[in-house]
C-alpha cells in the first residue's frame, strides 16, 4: 500500500523526482558550483529516506533505473522541483530553464 503525501503524490513518486532531479543537475556541467548543489540534494534525499522508510522498495535499483532510462528533459524538469526544495541559487534555476528551452528548440528544429 502506498503512503500518500500531499494530494496524490506517493512517497515513491517523490523519491523518483528527487533522484531524477539529482541526475538532471549532474548534467549541468556549465555550472561551476554543481558539486555543492549535488551534495545538498544528496543530503535531502538521505533525510527523505530516513524520515519516510518504505518497505518493499529498492531505493538503489530505482535510482539506477531512473539514471539509465529517464530522459534528460524529465531529469531537468525534476531538478527544478528539487532546486526549489533545497533553496538552491537562482542562477542555477535559470540555467536549467535555459537548457530546457534549448532542448525544446533543438527538438522543434529536427
């Protein structure tokens, strides 16, 4: 049985977007302070898992699946949610938004 949090988002869903957001920030090589933001996200995810233990849920397997199968666009979209939660620098938020626009532009020009 899924634990509910907020409206209809399950704890599993929340974990998935946190991890997706982490991998989205990993793609932001142009951001010089990326390593510090990644550390903040790691700590946030660690706290989330400690406060919301889920039985019969393989966190590591799910994280690997997200890393390998989730699109870059989705990872970047998830990262915007995560950046808000950790009060990340706005310049990184703007960089992620610009990267998403660039992906959309490249998709439309193909």
